């Protein structure tokens, strides 16, 4: 039973707690009311602060504007002084330039009259530079007058210098004793004058320097003909040596006078040689033409080694010009025998950099290359005839033909002069005689049976030998077929390399016109026909034995033996032919392999066909046939080692 004696105390405590909670609630409510009032007060304070800050910024801006105005007023006078100083400096500089220009023009006119070219060269350049500052003042009469005086002085200098050179190096008559310091200084002045003055000086000097050449090698002179073409180039070498000794220091180095003389000589020589050859075209022989071409291309190569080609209109200098005489060095390179020609089977190399002087003289020979092409046509025709005669007298060729070796130097010689249409004409000649070699020398000498007529083709010959009664080839005939096959293989490889070389040498626009595919197919046909002859010869030799096998009475065989005449006959023919063919095709193993494969593909179906004809046949006969034909397994030693 619970006691209620202290219930009043408990009630009092609860009431006390309730009062405390009420006090806490009132405090919290009152606190929330004060927070709202504090926020409104803080907002008002912030707005007041912003207004004060805005006022301060406005005051600062007003003060800044006042300060800027004060600075402008202070610096206004300073800017005026700066402009005055700059204008004064410009005026002083212009007056100095004007004084220099006026004095320079006076001095220039005086020095021009006295021919003091050494002083004029430096002074004229300075006057021209100063005059450039007055281009915007040409409207002033005094400035325009000074400019006209400078132009007049330049014109007078040009006329005067040309007259001095004409006097020193007259177009007609003998030359003066040598160069002078006056002319050397005149060249320096010409560098400052109109470029046409310099070009005229160069033209006059070179024309006078080469006038003797035109007289010595006139068209009607004996020395002008091709057989004495070396004298032309030797004359130039002597003249360049003479130029270096007498005039090397008279002309500025950048004028490249040595090269200009050589280039003009080449142009004149090309024109003169063309005239002579047109006049005496009937006298041009192949050896003479090749001699002239060889000497000319050697000369062009020498020019390329010594000069940069900077004076040619379509070339730029790649290296600094050498002022030393280029023709005093050893000229052993002129010997045509020292030049090496590329072999057809040598790997292709990148083309050497273009020779800027290539064709500068030798172009004149191109219209007469028909003489060379016709000569090569005759030479190759004679070569074919000689091959035919040698085959009749000496038998089959033991190595590759000489025609491939004959084509290479022809191509190299032709490409040294022209890589255009003459190369196409030469390739046509090569095609003609490669085909003729294939049919007349190779196919035409494949052996024929005794019953074959002289006009049989390869196809008729192959058909003729299909019969079992066809005569078997002799050992010499087998060797001949193998030799022709090897030669055709060599010709095939050589023709392919020849086509690549022709395409490498000819102009790019003509590459598509070089095509020796037909000739390569012709040699491939000769190879195929030769292999087929060897296969059909051995196949025909085995036919009688297979026929005998199919006619045997296999049903009456009572004993199994290991000897049979028809098996022995087949083995004998294989052992006779295959070693001979293998030895003669040692250098072309792939074609011996083809022969073996083709013979196998021909013999096995024929053997199976005859085997099915052996009817009727007993079990003993079948066993006898199996035992006897297993002897063919011993022929593996004759298979190609591939």
C-alpha cells in the first residue's frame, strides 16, 4: 500500500518546476522579440554607412578631377616645349641633310668631271641615301632641283663609264694593255648606278673578250668541225686563265665574271656548232658524233664542278663563288675512260643533284641523234646475225647473250645527251632486237626431230613429239635446250632491269611510253616451251614401256618377280635424262623443279590410265605389278633439292 503522507511536498515540487518552465518560455519569447529589433537596427546602421561611403567616394572623385585639371594646366606648357623641341630637331636634321646633299651634289659633279671614281663610289651611295629622306619634300623647288642634279650626275656617270670601257675595250681592234685602277673604281660606281649600266659593261667586256673566238672558229674554218671540238674548250680554258691573271681583281667578285664568260662561250658554241652541223650534216658519222658528245658532256661536267650556275637565269647559287682560277687543277677527269657506267644489275641509286650546265652546249647535238639511233639499229642487227652464225658454227651459247651488255652503254650514252624522244626511239630499237633475239636465236634453235621441216613452229614441234614413235633427243640436244632455257632466263632478268633503267633515265612525262612487258613475255614463252620440250621428250620415251605393260597377259601370271622390262625401260630413260637436265640447269634450280613437277603431273595420269587397261588381271598379277612399280621409289635421288 503506497503512503500519501508526503503528497503535498511532491505537488509543490511539480508546481515549482512548472513555474520555472513558464519563466524560461517567457524569456525565450522575449529574446526572439529583441533579435528582430536588433536586425532592423543593424540594417539602418549599414545603410547609413553606405551613404557616408558614397559621399566620401564622390568627394575623392571631385578632388581627382580637380587634380587632373591642375596637372593639365601645369603640363600644357611642357607639351608645347616638347613639340617645339621635336620640330626643331627635325628641322636641324633636315637642314644638315640638305647641306650634305647640296655639298655632295657639288662634289659629285666635280669628281665626275675629274673621273675620280674611287671617291665617287662612296659619295654617290651617301648622296642617294640622303636623297631618300627628301622624297616627301619633292614639291619644294630647291629639293626637286637637287634631285634632278643627282639624276643628271648618275646619267653622266653611266655614259662616261661606258665610254671609258669602250675606249679600254673597243668592240673592234686590239685590246688595251690591261686593266686600270680607274676602271676598277668605275665598276664600284656601276654597282650604285642603274643595273642596266652594269649589264652593259659586262656585255661589252664579254663580247670583246670572245671576239677572237668567233674569228678563230668561223664556220668555214677547218678547226670549227667536230673532230677538233677539244680546241674550242681548250681555248676557253686559256682565256679564263688569262682573265684571272689580268682582270681578276678589276671586276667585283659578286659580278661572277669568270662564270659569265664561260656561260656566254657555251651559248655561242652551241649556236655555232648547230650551224656547222646543219651545213655539213652529210659528213656526220657516228664515231665523230659520239666523240663530240663525250667531250662536250665532260666539259659541262667540269663547269658544274667549278661554278655554281648563279648567272643562269633559272638557277640560284648554292655556295660562295671561288675567285681562284678553276682550270689550273688536274684535268684527269676529262678522260672519258675514267668514267664508270652503272651495271644493269647494280641496285638503283638516288639521282645526283642536277647539273645546271647540263645541255648548255650539248643540246645542239639532239637534232642529229638519228645518226646514233640508226647506227645502234645496224649494230644490233649485225650482232643478231653474228649470233646466228656463231650458233651454226660453234653450237649453243654457254652464257648470257651480249645484247644486254650492248644495250647498257647505248642507253648511258644517249641519256648523257638527251632524256627525251631519242630515248624512246632507242627503247624501240631495244624492243625490236630483244624480240628478234628471242625468236631467231633462242626459239629458232630449239632442236627438232629428223622428220621436222625447217619451218615448224614450237606448237607443231610439241604436237609432233606426242606420238610414241617420235625420235628421242640426243644428249647434245638436251644440253642445247637447257642452254637456251638458261639464256632465256638471263634475258628475262636483263630485260626487266633494262626497263627499270630506261624509266630512270627518261623524262618523267615519257615514263609511261617505256614498256618492255611484251619482250619479257616472249622470253617467258621460250622458257615455258623449253621445259615442255624436255617433259614431252622424257614422257614420249616412257610411252612404249607403258603400252607394253597394258598388253601383258596379267591374268596368266603365276609367280611374283622383281624384274620387268617395261619398268626397267622407264627407269633407264629417267636416269638418262634427269641427271643431264639437272646438271645443265644447275644455275636455274627453279626451272629444274618445274620440269620435275610437270613431268610428274604428265606421267602419273598416263600411268594410271594404262594401269586400268591391264584387264583382266589376277591377284598374283596385281601383286606382281605392285612389286615391280615400287622400284620407281629408288629414283628419289634424282629429285631436285629444294
